[in-house]
């Protein structure tokens, strides 16, 4: 029997159809099987882009915030250089986009054996070292009442929280659809939002310590999938636009930056409520199903 189109099963007998399905499944398994460690996948390049964004954010903080402060050439408000901060945060938001897409691409396309390890290392740079460094520099360039020692200590707690969060993510299996503890990208963006608001120094450090605690806690956060992933991407794009308006000194830029920072903090605080609401809904549904079954009996 001659089959002109290998992708169709029309006109095949049962044995030929079974064999063609078996070959197709074998081909799909081969395409989705992890590549060797010597070969990088498309998702790996997105992960490396995340690491590059993290490094460039640290570079921007150093050259545009720390060095101008040391040299006495800074022009920011309350010791913060506006453009340096906006550039650093924008880079970290782009890194968050790379982190969002690398997992989606890895599930759709062929992944590599290096994928998980690369992802953890890139997240450590972008969502651990970079925000911790941002906090430490805030303590140096901040206004009256700031303390280099305290900011360095809180920055260290942020870094250690991310290290523990990433290690637990690799070692502990969670039920589908949720993270245990605040995800590192959300934690990093929340820490940076607090710094951008430039609150009273001690209050800001306490809030940052609270974020570090949430990252290593057992509080469940929903994974950005489907509609939630689309909403997360839209939120990142809007945030970048607000930061660009703030950095350019456009009318209303300060207001947009403050609204965006407050919204990020509110999102981090309210996200677990989605998981709690889902659990309650499932329990209510189970109770109703049992009652309906009891009535039928």
C-alpha cells in the first residue's frame, strides 16, 4: 500500500495505522527529548538573556547611581539618580519577560539538559543579586536616616531568601499550578518597588524583610499560565512604559511611577488570595457534589 501523505491516516488499514501512529509518537518523543548539554535550545537563549539583563542592571546601578553619588555628581532626588534607577528596573522587567517565556518555549519546543540549571543561575543574578545590590546602594545614596550597615544586612537577607527559594524549587515537588513561597521575579520587583517609593528608611527595610520572608514561606502563589501569563506580560509592558515616562521627566511621570510601585506591592500581597479562593471554591464544589450524591441515593 502506498501512502502519498505520511501525515494522514486516511486509507490505511488497522496495522498500517497503528504503525504510523507508533512512528509519529516516537518522532514526537525524540523532538521533545532533552538535548545534550553541549547543545543550547531556544529556551536556553532566553534564559541567558535573563542573565544578561541582570548583569546590565547591576552595571547601570553602579555607573549611574553609586559612582555619581561617590563623585558628588548625582542629580537624582533623595540621592537616587532617576535615569539609572529606571534603566536598571526596565532591564529587570525585560529579564522577567525572558524568564516568563523560557519555560513556555521549553514546553513547546525541545529543551536541553542544561535548562533547569541555567534557569536557576540566571534567576539568581537577575532576581537575587541585582535587587539585593539595589537595596545596598539605596542605603549608600539614600538621604538622612539611611544606614549602610542595615541596608547591607537586609540586602543579604534578600539574597539568601532567593538562594533558598531556588534550591527549594528544585528539590520540592509542588502540586500543579502553584508555587510555594513568593516567586523570585515577583519578589525582586516588589523589593525594587519599595525602594523606588523611597519610604522612611527603617519602614522600607522592614517591608523588604517581609518580602524576603514571603519568598521562603509556605504561602502558595499561582503560576502565571494562560490568562494569568498574558496579564503578567501586559503588566510588565505597562510598567516599562511608566518607568520610561518617569525617567524622561514627562508630566505625570512621578505619579505613574508611584502608582505602578504601589500596584506591584498590592499584587504581591493579594496574589495568594487567588489560590485561597480556588481552594475554597474546590471545597465548596466537593461538598455540593457529596450532598447531591446523598440526595440521589
